């Protein structure tokens, strides 16, 4: 089982998830993907999960970035070709399901018999998602976890902005990682029509393959490990220099 959340590490929330998993399945191996997703940032959680799951063992993946916890939003489990995802139906899971080969089956987790005996309205990670995931990891069929859903009815995040023209690329900032590197929603091939000398957000930039292809303190545009266009500063934080955050649209152009 894997865990991806925005719970942070200051409180005991992550320990509670591990505790429930250990009490119900002492043999279960748990991998923590991250618990440092910015609070409530579903788009960031979706991107991190989608870019990670293909490198993890076949597993039940629990993801909880859930600002709508306790409301009418559905709790779901999704069977993909290469794994199962459990979490809220708020757009967090579909991109990861696509990365795992596509949705084969989806269910609404509406059977309380799969949950802890007492369910808090504000902590479904502990009381709903992990109990369901441990049961699925133990071999219970996903079809018995709840009411079947049409996969087309799952909530999906809006497609990010990407526009490619003669000598330029405009794309939405998808993520900013812990190093301040800026990942755009555009595939690496979007750079094919651009030159080696670029501007990005009004700043001069070089085209490169890695951080060290630019002089120290200079901006480099490259294709990152997820195959997407990204920007970095050799020895610095590109997000700070470009003053961008996820959801902003950045223009990269030939100069």
C-alpha cells in the first residue's frame, strides 16, 4: 500500500494511517510517497501521484488531498490495469489511474461495513480510505466495496492551458518542486519548434538537458524526468525569479 497526503508531519495524522494499516494488516508493506502536498492542493497531489505511481510496486494507492471531506463528495476506489487507487472523488485520482493503464472499474465506497466502526466527518483517511485499502490489499474484490460507478462520471480536473505557436510556447505551471524548479503542463516535444536562446517570463534562458547546462545563477529550459517542459536556475530557485505559482501561465519564446 502507498500513501500520498497533504497531512504534513507536524501532527499525528500520518501515524494514525500507519497504525490503522498495521492493526488490520500487520504484514502489509506501506510506502509513503509524500505527506507534504500543499494543504488542499488537489492539482499538485494529482500531478505528484500520476508522475510517481508507474515506478512503485503493484499496490493499492491511498491518496488524500480532500478539502471537501465530510461533504457530499464521494469516496471512491478505482481499479486500473496496474493497480488500485483509493481516495476522494475530487479529481485527485484519474491522472494516476491513466498512468496505471486506465480505469477498468470504479466504485463508490458507500458500505459502512468496510470502514472503522466510528467515522469522523473530518478524517476519512484514517476511518474510510485506509480501512478500505487494507481490505483490498488483502484480496477482497473491489466490486464488493460499494456501488459501481460509470468511470466517465468520475470528477476530473480541467485540462491545463497549453498553446504552441510559431516560435513560442504558453503553458500552465503544473507544479513547483522543493528545489523551486517550475514544471509546465506541456510535453517536451513542445520545445522542438524553439531555438537554443530563449526568453521565459521575460527572463533570458538557455535551452539545455540538465541544470548544469546553464552557468551558475542562469535560467535553463529543459525536458524533465516526467517528459514535461521545465525551467530551473543552476544553483537557485526558478519559481522565485519568475514569480510564478501552479496555475499561472508562462510564455517561453525564441529570442
